[in-house]
């Protein structure tokens, strides 16, 4: 369903940067869609028509890098380590007794900071509190019902009565941009 002659930028960057290197399948050459499907596990930011690659690639790369640099961050301290997290990689926060689990796309970090303190430091464009024990990033919301959310990782999060109206209003007015 792609436009003919147009490649998503991550694939095209791979083709430009890795044209003569050995890929993970063990042969030399450019990447092909049939063999490298995992390259599409990213959000596409910019498309380039093959015929215009030479002139448009520098601008596309600058836009991509600028986009990545301007993502809101969250600094977390855990014992003697400091984590700088991209907020768009955080799926949700789960408070369990005296610890908070920060559930990211690829891992979970456990800290002692309370949700009340964390929400003050978040970009509230995508994050909302839905329960005394949960803050969710609606970028990872798969399904909403009046009393629960199903996240893209199939985890079900309750919505308490206190937050039901706020959650519904937030989602009705939500704009991903």
C-alpha cells in the first residue's frame, strides 16, 4: 500500500549506510523487505521519493534528528544511577505499595518515587492519571471502556470512579500531535 518509488526513511537510511556490509543473515548486499521486516518497528517521520534522494536526504535526516532531540525526557534517580528516559517510551506507571514500576516498551524500572511527584514532571499532553495506582501514556492505549483501559501490551488497567469523567474528557479531546 506504499506509493511506488517511495521508501520509508529508516529502510532507506539502512540501505545507504549498510550497502556493502554483512547483515545479520550473513550475506552482503542491501536490505530487502522480505528479509528485514523488523526494520519497520519504528514510527515513520519522513518519506523520500527515490529520484529525489540526493537532494532531500540531508533535510530529512536533520528533521529526524531534531524530532528525536526534542522529545520530552524524564530524569529518574535510582540508588546511585540516573536514568534519562524518553517520555514517549513510557507506557505507564504502576504504584505497588511503596514502589513505582515504570513500564517502558522494552523494560521495567522500579523506583520509590510517588506518582504524585512524577506526574508533576511529565508532559501532560499524553499522560493522565486514571487510578490512585496508575498513570498511563495514551500513546500506548489500545482500548478504552468506562472502567478500564487495555494497553498495547494487553495489560488491563482499572479506571477508578474518581477519574472516570476526567479520563473520558481527556480521550475525547485528545490529539496525538
